[in-house]
C-alpha cells in the first residue's frame, strides 16, 4: 500500500510540474532560476514520496520486546561454499560441532564475506565462524541478525554450480530453506557429491 501511495504522489507531483512548465512562455528562453526551481521541485517530490511512504522496518530491539525473535547458537568446525547464481546470494554448508550440517543461502551473507579492493583486503571474513548466533523472525523466517563471535572459518572449497537451488532440490527431494539443519548426511560425502555438479 505504501508503494502505491508513493507512486500516486510521484505521478501527480510530476504532472503538476509538467503543467507548470507547459504554461510557461516558450518563446522566451528559460532562466537559470526557472531551471533551479524545476530541479529542486522534482527532487523534492521524489524525496517526499520516499520518506512518507517508505516501508517501516522494526529494529531488532523492537522485535525482541514483541517476542518475535527466535535465537539459536551454534558451534562450527568446517564449511564449504557455492557461488552466487542469479542474485540468490552465496550458499554455505557448515559442519557443526555435533556433526550435523547447517545450510545457509541469501544475499544477507554478503555482509559477512571479505571485501577486496584489487588484491588488498579491505574487510575480513566474519562468517562462517566457529561460534555464532542467529536471530530470526519467528513469523516471517528471515534473519534479523547473524552474530559472529568465534574465529572465522575460511571455506575449504568454493564450487561454481549452475542453478544450484534446482540442483539441491533434485539432490534432497525438496527445496532447502535458509538455516535448515541437514540430517542424515556426512559432510565429506555431501561436499564431494556437489563437486561432481560443479562447472
């Protein structure tokens, strides 16, 4: 609904600007003042549409007070990675201390990956790591925060797989969701099996 209202405001505002411009005497060249007023009005309409109707995103503290945060803590020992494909975000398979495998996927994981400027490391890796906690929205399931407290774990290998979500669905018989614990699989077996699907 907010998006619709923002669109309506932007459309009517721009139509008003067009009407004003159309009423000007085009036989006289526009002055710098006219151009400045038009540009300022255009920018003001766009900013007003954004600030009035931008979606409200509650903070982690607000969600915790409302009882909408589910927190789980884990200890990890190993990990491997699948590259992003079609903007779905990177995939991580993390072996936990109890031997189970936890699966992660999503664009939010980019916030925890290393950042390079050429060959220079600007920001080190934060996730996967040996000790982390996940703060997840109880109703909608998305990750509100991923708190990394342990030592970073560099992925043992990174695979490049075309349409990895479809390949994983074929392998497991269903689509894997972010944060799911994969039961009944050995880490080494899964890693080597996915290597066969890599390009």
